[in-house]
C-alpha cells in the first residue's frame, strides 16, 4: 500500500494499555523530530524510544516502525552503525513486502547514509535512488528535500559532480518553495563541499558566499558542517592561518556539544590536521590525526580512514620521515583502490537505476565500462584484472605476468609536481599499451604500479618484449617533463603454471619485483 504513515495494526498477545495520546499526535511528534538538523542526539533518541513504545501500545505497526527509523537515525549519528543498519533493514524489508512508500523512502534514505559511512558508495547510491523513487505526492517538503539531498551527496561522493549539482539544485528549490531556510542552508553547505571535492574552488566559494548570505539574513550562526567546509576551502585557497582558526574552534565546540553524526568529529579533526600541517605545526597535526584515526576505527568509518591515511603519509613526509611515509602511502593506495572501484561502479549503477530510456541504458553501459578503467591513464583497473586474469589462467595456455613499478616515483611528485607525476604515469601507460599489443593486456593497479599480461608466450618470447618496454621507458625524452630527473621502471615477471591462481602469480611477481628493486632498479627479473 502507498498510504500514510500510521495506518495498520500490530498483533499483540495481550490487550495493549490505553495510550495517553492519539495516533495523529504521536505521528506529529515523530515528523517534527525525524529530519531536524543539529539536534541533541541523546534527547531525540530517548524520545524515539518512547514514541515507539506509544505506537506499539496503540497497535499501529507502521507508526511503530517510523519511530524505530527515528531511533536508528540517532544511533547512526552516535556511531552505532550496526544497530542502525539492523533497524533500517528490518523496516525496509517490511515496507517492500507491503509496498509502503513512506517507510520505503525513509528506510532507503537512511540505509544510503549508513553505507556511505561504511565506505560502500555503490550500495549507498542504490539506496538513495530507491528512496527518490519511493517519494510520492504525500511526502512532506522537508522529507522530499532531505531525500533529494542524500542522492546529490552520494553522487558527489561517487565522482559525478554534474549529476550531483543538478540534484542539489532540485533540493534547494524544494527548500525555497517550502520556505525551509534550515534545509536550504544544509543544501548550500553540501553543495559547497561537493564543489570543493571536485576541485572547483570558485564554485565552492560562491556556494559558501550564498550560504553566509542566507545565514546572516536569518541572524543565525554557521553550522559545524558549514564551518568545516569553509575551513577546507580556505586550505585550498592557501589561507592556512584562517583555516586553522576556523577548524580549531569548530572541533572544540563540536566535541563539547556531544555526539551527532557518526563521522562528524572525525571529518573535522582531519580538516584540522591538514590545516596545522600546512602551518608547520606537525605535533598538533599529529594529535588531531591520532584522534581522527581512533574514531575511524571505533566507528568503522572506511571513507574517512582512507583520507586519514593519505594525510598521515603527507605528515610523515613533512617531518622528513620518508620511510614511514612510503609505508603509509602503500596502505593508503590499497585502501583507496578498494573504495575507488566501488565509486566507479556506482556511477554506472546509478545511471541504470535512475534513467529508463534507451539512450540512458547505452550511457549506463558506458559507465559500467568506465568502472573497469583507470580514469587517469585509461588502462584497465584492478577490477578488470580481478575479472579477466583468473579466466586467462584457468584456460591453461602460456601466460607471462609482469608487475611494473616506477623507480623513485615519489621524487617526481615531490620535486616536480603531482600534475607532472600524473603525466609521467600517462606516458608510461601508453608505452605499456604498446608492449601488450602482441597479445594480453596492460592495467594500472594503483599509484605507480602496473600489470602487464602477455598471452600465448612463454618466458623466452616474453623476455625481449619486456626488455624493449623497459628500454623504451628509460630512453623516452623525459627532460621535457622532469628536467634532469630520470624515469625508469623495475619489472618482476614469471610464466604461470597450470595450477596457479591469480593470488599465487601476483605474489610471485611481487617477490621478483622486490628482487629487481634490491638489485639496483631499472631492470627486469624474469
């Protein structure tokens, strides 16, 4: 059924006690609490539990589940993600079975946020799309706006800024139409953050200015999320003292106010650490980063944890501890690869779920292909390797698997720039593609590590091809990009055996690559 919340019954073994309030009164309080921003989480949690008890006493199961969703939202904000996910999944299953659109929309919206907190952008996007699909004419403007906002947020997180910008516009129009200033402020804050994530500093600053204008018109103060966004934009603009001042005040005020969103304090501490590193205050930056890492582990915040690892590597490098920076950087890339694959896949899944025309289906297929491509080099990525290499190994023909790693690549980024580093990676990818033309494929595994798979050839045939590739990298006119800094590669390669698995051949190739590095680099060990 698609009717309103608060219709239906719940079986009871005993006669329920007479409740003090009517169903409409209970529903009105739940509605007043469910989508409030910046509220006292502990107070709302207590009210949610009490409201669920009232609804149960009234034998109104949809109303009871609505109150339970309110409880789940508060538990998620305090970091109880597993509990919140259990409640939301239970409500979602009940609503799907009965086609109860209001509960479907709300449970999908919350499940989207939970999966986002866990770093599963693909699942978060799927739930966000389903939440929008469940919205109907009876949905309140605040609920409609919040659901659209969640879709915009997860599109931004998944790397689709244009699609996200459109949804932010829809959510803002809902807020303007309903004269909902509070919702509009949240939309503008999230839009500014999304533009910042996409590297659009001017659009981000424009959104922040609109946010400040609306806030000043109401006589209110900027929210913690808005202050964090402003601090990050100031970092991007090189205004580090101002960014640190904003971030310190925001963390202190937020921490003393008690728990709210599960990832809120972790995000704010990460921003503070970045600002303090840029100021040269490495001790304070490490303290903030340690607090952030602790919260990430306690609350299983995979997405924040990846960015915290990247910042930890930057902080080690700023201290001159390049050995530890390299180790942490490897951990960061491993975690980033996992999240990145999910994010690329999410774009394709979203296109398929949202659009139903033939043109949209063709576009969705293109995005699925992109989910298996590295966006920088255009090479197949780790997801592609995981799907295709086991098939080639199981076919039983001769295969040579080679791991390729750029030598001292961090020096290119540090002494030239990350932009130059990206261009170097792109050139190497092109040379690697030429090496794979005789059969097989080349892929980028992440960072400066590549894979070359040569089919229909044993080590005797592959050795000259690998040596030609190594020589082509060494002889490339790098001075146009890196000046006097040379660019070379080390290679570890082997021919697979009849019973070898992907894990076995990659581990063996990695050992040979390590041998090539230890033997002086710029060589192939086969």
